[in-house]
């Protein structure tokens, strides 16, 4: 069941990050079904300078209403969308229960997404890699904290759960 939830989560993240935009429906005048996939040969934007986008988010932008709110949604959204990876991966895979191993998973997943976005016409940003990785680490911290609490409750201070 846990693997099923994780699979749904991965599909949801992929649909928002690496799967091209698509549209499907029925043309009302003809009744014909249509399905369009939008691939792009152009790169939307690329940022390889660490913290550049983050600093821009933290600066005021008079041209956009609610800039600070939009910036915070983007920053925290990038982090917390990836928090479940830090929880699910160590729960599902015992060999990935160390900080070093989950860090490698975090970097691999987030770099894969950003590199893939280069080829489908979406924005690519090193700051997304940083924020996504922080999100995975937050999830891993939650996993470790909860694991310790459960172990203490079940058998005093004896290690019961992995």
C-alpha cells in the first residue's frame, strides 16, 4: 500500500515537472476526439548560478502584484513538493536510510528533473535543485524523528524499527 501511495506521488510530481503539457477532449461541433501533446524545441530559461533566482524572489518587484506571496509559494512549494521523497524512500528501501544515501537520491532525482526540463522546453534552474534537495532533507529529518519516537515508545530505548 505504501508503494502504491509513493507511485501516485511520483506520477503527480512527474506530471507537473517532466511530462510535456497535453490536452484532450471532444470537439463539440464535430464530436471528434482530440489529443494534443505540446513539445517545445526551445529552452524557456536556464539559470546555473546558485541562489540567483532565490535572491530575485526576495527582492521587491513593483511590476507584479503580490510578488512576495508568489515568491514564498514558489520557494516553499519547491521544497515541500519533494519532502515526501525523504519519507517514502527510507520507508520503502532499508538500504537508503543514511543521510549520505538519501542525499545522493535527492540530488539524482532533482538533477534528473531539471536536466529533463532542458529538453522539453521548460525552465531549468539550479535553485530548484537546491530547494528540492532541501525538501527531501526535511522529509528525511521527519522520517528519522518519527522513527526514533516510535522506537522509544515500542521498546523503551531499544531499536525495534530499522
